[in-house]
């Protein structure tokens, strides 16, 4: 995140592509491949890593809820 870039909206490193854009596409039922076609400047590895990290966060969050 950079306050000087897209008002601080979280973006993929080295791009002006908001991570929310990927989340919105996936939520709408589009595949990762379809998303990457719309933003060819984003590397597949970056998008895949974001998905992995988001999944890890979700597991931690769900785990903390069940252990409370």
C-alpha cells in the first residue's frame, strides 16, 4: 500500500492493479485465467501468491473463531 498510489488502496507490488479487483473477479465467478487476460501486466505468480496468502488468513481467522 502506498498513500501516493491509488489513495493507498492495496495493489499488487509494482503495479497499479488493486488486489480487490482480483477478489471481485473471483467472487463474480471468473477464473484466474480470465482475470489475468484483463490485466496482462500482472504476473500469474503474484496473483497465485495473493490467493494463497488470503487462504491462509481465512484459515487463521476461522481457527481463532472456533477456539474462542
